[in-house]
C-alpha cells in the first residue's frame, strides 16, 4: 500500500504544482496586491501604506462615480438580455436544424473570436460612422438626405457593439445546452397536452437554464470589465467602470482608487456567481 | 362513449424509400388491451407515433373516439404515451411530473392534488412525491411514467416497449402491474412490443406486423393456434415446419406426403391437391412414442430438462423435430440417443401453401 502510494503522490505533486504556482504568482498575488491597494491612501502620486476606507467612501459619495457604476450595471444587464434573446433562436437553429451545415455555421460563430478585438470594435465605427457604410447606404437609397450622426458615439452604438462582441459567448453554451436537451422530453410535453410555447416555457427553458445562465454570466462579466468599446464607440457621457479603472491606473495615477473600483466590480461578479452556483451554472461554463 | 377508440384507415407513412407503415387499417375497441407485435423495422412504433400525433401519415386517416385527428398535433389529442425511456422531466419532482397534464387545465389546487394522489396511489408510489426522477429505480420511474400518462384519464394510452429498459427480474412484476392498471382504469391501451410472450399474455387482441403491414389481427389464441401465415407461425411461439406434398383431402383433413411418410393435418386454407405444402406444428403438440408406432422414426439428439417440461431435438432422416413434453409423475425423460417415434393428432398440425417469398 505504502509502496504504491509513493508514485501516486509524486504524480499528484507534479500535476498540481505547476498550475498552482502559475495561479499563485500570476493571479493570486496580483489580486491580493490589488485588494491591498484598494484600502490604502493616495496623496499626489504617492501611495501611503495605511489602512483606509477612503477610496470606497469616495466611490459611494461621488455622484459621477456612482452613476458610472449604476450605468455599467444597467448596460451589462441590457447587453446580457439582448444577447440572450439573440442567441436563443441562433442556438436552437444550430442544435436542431443546421444539419450538415452545423460545423460550418459553428465556425462562423466562433470566427470573430480569432480576430482582434480592436479590429471588430473599429469595424462598427466604419459601419456606423458619419461617412460609414450604414449612412452611405441610407443616403444612396434616398432614405436619408444627408448622413446622420445618430448612429455612433452614444449608448445605442455602445450596446450594439458590446452585444455583437460578446454574442458568441452566449451562443456556445446555449447551443451545447440545446444539444443535450432530449427531444423525447419535448415530445412528452406535447403528448401531455402542452402547446409549443408552454413546452418551451416549462420544459425547454428550465432544462437549458444552466447553459443560459452560464452564457449570461460570461456576457455580464465581460461587459462589466470592458473599457475599449465605451471609449471608442460610446458617447462622452457613456463611460463604464472599466474606463474609470483604466484612467485611475493611467492618467490619474491613483492606483488605490482604481483598485477600489476593480474591487467593486469583482465583488459584483462574485455575488452573481455565488447566486448562480446554486443553480449548477458553474459546471456549465 | 364510442366503441371504437382508435381507427386507422389505410394509413401509410414512408421515410424516403422505406415504407415504415404500408396501408394499415386497424380498429381498436374502447377499453381494449391492444398490442402491436413485430420485430424492429416492422412499423409498430411508427404506427404508435401516428396515433400519438408525433407523425403525420402520407395517406389515410387516423380517428380517435370517432373524430378525425389525422392533422391534429400531439398536444390536441386526448392520447398519452408511456415512452420507452420514460421521458420523465428531470427538473420536476414526481408530483410535478404526474401533475403536468392536469396543470395545463383549469383545476383547483385541491382537485389537482387529489387526482395526482389517486394516480400515485394506483401505481403504488404514494409518498414519493418529492423525489426527482434521478433518485428513483428503473421500475419506479416506469410507474411514474404510467401515473403521469393516466392521471387525466386519456381516451387512449400508448405504451412503447415499456418493459424493454427494465431488468428481466422485475419485468414480470411490471407486466402484471400494467395489466392491472388497464383493468382498473378501463383506458384503451395500445402496447408496442417485440416480445411475443408479452403480447400473448397481456393482450385482448394483437396485430402482428412486418414490413409496415399487418399480417394478422386477432386474439392471442387465434394468433398462436391459427397463425395467418408461416411468418406469424414462426414469429409467435416456436414451431416445426415440414415440407411435403398434399396428396388428398377430405373436408379440412388433408393427407400429406413428407419424406417417405404419409401424415394427416388440418387445412387452414383451401389448397389444391398436389400442391407443395408446409406443415406447421407446435413442439408441445408432438408426441414421443416407443418405436414401432406409426410416425417419424428417429433418434433423440438433444434432451433439455426444463423442470416443468423436457425439450428434445429428434433427428429423423433429414428432419429435425423440436418436441416439448410436459413432465408428468412417473415418466422418465428420454435419454439422448434413444430411438423414438414422433407423431401427432391431425387437428394439431396446420397446412400452409409453400411460398418461396420468405
């Protein structure tokens, strides 16, 4: 027994240590550093090493910061909702009706993820801009007399771009969830007298819920942390928490406040995850 | 209530080139235990799905309770199904699974509770309301599926090989349970199986299917004792087939020459004298007698003691005969190698035309 246990234990340490070290050095230590900064005082460009709630008080009392937080939450929820509604029919089609085109279509869904994030965001500028594709089309067809400035640099364009960018993260788990859904159960529901919509509501949705929430969690957290789309596509007043973090670590050089913002976002996402883990969502990520 | 629970009128359903159901006409009476018996690919499951509304026929009509439902989707038919793999909703507990059909109707909470309770009582699962399907054994899941399907008293209950996923051990138990349930609820049962023993023991009437067609429709007694053709004879129960020539006939009594023997058998159909025929006789209808008696003289090549009976293989010239002899007090099984004579009562053997179609 003891003879046998030795190589087993050795194997355990060999497989456990590298990822453990990786996570410790590159993830856990920076996280602790970040959380430490969040509770330290900032004076000009210096960090004073003493414990304080000042940064969080500032976030809570400054209306600009507070509004940005609320706006971020609101936008993240909206993007998640829109992506859910968009992904449901797409995933349904992929899982049940795509037939032999399924692989190709799946690759098409994934393809944007292999291209640069910046390129994809800029693409929307080209589409929505004053001299953009959309305006060109509308003016050419005579629907508009002159190009409109309404398409870009506002909440609409920001939400549109965010929805587009994160959509694959919703489609994938949802498609998997639909694929795992036994069609026999949908037949059973119809057999017992349920109309198609009732079947969808009472059988389909509950059974794909873990996949749906897993996708939702991805889209939600990715939106919560994004700062490039708001600054490139959004309007002047549409910045998100991510922009605050970026500017506090950058121009403002106020690392403690930036850390505090990051900590708030982390706590929000952890709360959502804690809520969802009870529904078995994390196993479906 | 209409006496005809289900009527299929010249129903056909094809998948590509395969005629899964080929011009099938059936009438299933109200309150009857009706079985569709056939091997895989015989069209029995497709027939069931046509009644359930999961398939639409290419031709023909489906009537339930006298009403044409050919174009009605499953959810508009007063028919429930017990699926082969039960198809219980994994996210709902036993109570909510059973309550599913009722919950779609406008029932008071108390009434719903009462009816679900009654259904669970009927399948002896009272007290399991809060369990999830995953926490139940196969037999229990089966009973939940039954309760779910009978809870609102459908006109017809369809059962798709409900015993095939169960251990042989509890299969017999569940079989009796299903039979009892049918007697108590008086619901019309349409039962699909490939197991001829299930079909014979459970059904009031059965249809033997093959290649999308109904070969024979009748009571288990009809089907076993007067099979419509040689395929049915072979598929339902065991049988010996002896090829010969019809030499003469008087009424239904035919005289047939088989090898160098002349034997008598019953004509199931009018057949011309001189025709090549095949005689079908069940193993239990063959008699083993000491040498010297009229019949096929042969040697016991295999003797299997089954307890209630002994099964023999007897070789007589080129013929191999399967004989089943019930055990009686004081008789000794014939040993392998023993010389015997095999014969039969002419009423027990049936004559069929020899068709090379099979």
